C-alpha cells in the first residue's frame, strides 16, 4: 500500500510538471503585447524569452527574425529545459544583419550608401575592428561587419581604390567572388559603405549588412539547460574568439552548462559559428592588454587565465556538458566551433563543417573547423569536416578526450592538430584524407584503426610548460613540457604518395617521424601502402610499397562515398582487439585510456558501427569489406 501511494505521488508530481509547462509561439505577424499563445503569438523571440521558465518551449514559426536573443533564464536540469525550436517543417532564419537600401551609383558596378550611426544603436561593426590575442590582421584593418549580396558575403578592402578596381585573389578557391568588394569610412556621424556589385543593381537585389555582435547569446552566467533546435542562423558581426577572451560566436553558451544545440544551419559569421567558451570576467585578450610587458608571452597569460577560471568554478558540476549535434556549419572565417574550457565534458557529433577560413583575408592561431582548448572528457565523433584550414585543433589540456569516426578531407593545413597536451586522449576509426593528416605537438595519444592518407608530423615543444589534470576532472595535477613520444599506434592504415625522395622524415606519410621520439612509443600491427613507411619502433609492420589504393571521395547529394582498391595481402593480416587494458597508462598524468566515467573501453566497433570480432578484425576503420572485387565503394556519410 505504501508503494502504491508513493507511485501515485510521483505520478501526480510528474503530471503537474507537464501541466505547468507552457508553449509560447512566435510569428513575424505577431505582437509582443500578446500572450504568446497559438492565437495570440509574440512578434519577437526576445519577448518569449522574457516569460519562459524551466520546462517551457518557445516555438518559432517561418520567417526571418533580426534580433539578438539574450535568454532571460535557463532550465533546471536535462529533464526541465527551456527549449527554443523552429516549428517542425518550417524555415526560420535568425540573422545578425539588416537590409540596406537607398544605394547611390558611383560608377559602373560601384555603389555607395550613407547610414546614420544612430541606425546601429550601441554597436557599430563598421567602427569596430577584429582584434584579439593570437590574431594576425596581416597589416590592415578588418571590421567585424560584413556586406552580403543575395546571401553571399563580399570581401572587405582597406582602400577605396581596391573597390573601384578590384583584383582577383588567385590563391583562394573563390577567385571570382574575391572581386566583389566593399570599403567603409565614418564621417560626420555617418557610416559610408562603398561596394562593387558588378552587374547587380543593389536596389533591386537583397543587400544585407551585419549589425549585431551575435544572434543567440546570454550575456550572463547561470543560463543553463537550454535547447536551440532547427534554426538557420547567419550574418552576425562576431569578434575574434581567443582562448584568453570572452568568446562570442553567432550562437554561444557563455559560461554555462548543459545546452543542446542541434539540427541548425549556421553560416556566414565574420569569425565563429558556435562558441562554447570562456566568459569575460576572468580576462579578455589579456596578452594584448599586457603588451608592454615583453618578458611575458602568451603561454604565461593563458596559465594565469586558467587559474582564474578555476577560482571561478570551472568544474563538471558547473560548466560544459553541452551536446552539439546534427548541425551544418559553413562560411565562417575563424572557426566553425570553438571553446576555451567551456567545451569540457561535452559531446560534439554528426556535424557537417566546411568552408572555414576560405577568404584568407586574416589569419591567426585560433582557426579551424573545430578549435578547442581544454577539451576534458570531450567526445568529438562522426563529424564531416572538409575544405577548412585545419580540421580539428585540440590545444592545451586535452585529456580524456576521444576523437572517433570523423571524416576529414581537403583541409590544407592538416586534419588533426594536437598541441601541448599530455594525454590520455584517443583518436580512433577516423578517415583522414588531407595531404597533412596529423600534426602532433603532444604526448599520451592513442591512434587506433584510422585510415591515414596524409603525412604525420612529430613536433616536440620542450620550452612550454602546460598543465595536466587528475583523471576526469579539472583539478590541476602539475605542469610540464612536451618532449615527444608516449604515443600508441595500433591497427592503422597509412597510404603514401608513392616513392618519395624527400629527406624530411617529419613530413612523410607513415610513422618515420617517430624514429627519434624522446619517450617510448608503442607501435604495432599497422599497414603501410604506396610509399608510406613505418617507424623503426613498429614491431610488426605490414609494408606494400608498390600498391596504390587510389583513394577517392565522391560527394553525391548529401552523401559521401569512399572508393578504394585493396591488396589481397591485407585480408591475411590479423590484429589484436584494442582496449583500455592493453593501452596502458599515459606517462605524464599516469591515467588510463578509458571512458569519462572511468569504465574501460573496448574498440570493438568500426567506423560504421559494425561489430569487430576475432574473425573479421583488420587494420583500419572498416570490417566486413567485400572480398570479391578489387574496387570497394563505401558510404561514409
């Protein structure tokens, strides 16, 4: 009887929670004086944000919304969130821009518009320049604003003459697009923009300019457990997201916990698309602000920021644990996704990230498809990342992190860069097809069952002291340097470019770079094709130097297929199933290669999720390959 009444009480509480949860509606034809019901919807998402409480849902209907959504409050738990969602089946655009008309013709192709500075309110992106630690402006000013012609961004120029007579940049893919240019000046309380639209009349086309710093961003901590789902988010005047600064992208979590960012299309940010980053209170571009102190480099400044962040409550209880999944992110000039310390304990999966840093008008040390600092116990899996400078860049304090089942290609710097980490971290079952696959300025990594068609570079860093943690926490254990080694390479396939006469072993395909690793390395059961060569430390290599698998990527609609040949000798190579026990412990932190909850991992699933058994386990990311024909075609996305 007691159990019956207890169950009844739980049911009553649950149903009461459901009854108290509300759904607010937003439409472009609504009114913010309404109550947000289906029949009386709000006009802006911001109005709904002011009244939503934990458990509530804000449903936004089709149309374009030009506003900064600054959530008033967050949810209470994973089960009691505040959900912001696009109405199912409806296209909802959230833009950091405004439409600009009234353009005056200057000459054929070139037009100008004069905009009162009062139009911009408290922030004018055409008076603010991109700036921050580790940013390289390449000798000129870059404003955070941008000009768009029918949704495509133009190229800012530093002089009016380069708008009047544009010269194509032949060093980038968008050569023709680089001649669509703009320039701005501020004079007598006005912003003046000149733009070269070529054959287009801007008064008959859609011309937009970025006017807001962000689109979805709470300007305070304590806004936890939000879901942002199904939106098309674009055209914000975002600032450079250094790890020592407040990091604000078009959609940003600030210093909060437990967000779900899913099923969105995120594109055309001046700097970053999504940021899971640091807040401003623990420092903002502290290296640049301390420029007079020439004896203190960026390394020291970031260490100081780290300890301020720890005093500010950086731990699993308070920060991170976000889920970012099923998003499409493109046309961002710094990162598709970045985060300093705020991405810890998070899951980043099934995202398609491409065309990051393609204009190449500025550069810096914080650019990539994904760029995380302190990815502690973070899972980065099943993402497709291509046509970026760098694919995934894991910098400082990557520990307990797993990079698994990602597809990366046509990234011109490298697919994966791991910088000054002490491990343990795991890179398994990935397809790495760019010319430069891995740049390793770290120790304590386990590379398992990958297909690696680019070079592997080993890069010691004996002069930089960086932290490592107690296992599965943010408690700092100590700091030390990177001398190279303590890595594990098991069951991988390496593919070269044929016989090479290069004398630089650090840029060759295969693992020759590990011949001189300072600390012991553990290498076995790898396959080397077409000129890729093993390290002398590989105890059981299989080498077929003459065989070219002819790896090819076919992009068809929204799918990707991998075509390749395979040598018959490959099927005769049996390897051992890898797991936590046989990987041992990373040397510096003395920690195991295990799950974030401390349980063991067995790498018994391939890239596609197929089960590995004693009968089918082979090097590389695939099992159950077709044994009949020579040419294999696999759907990999």
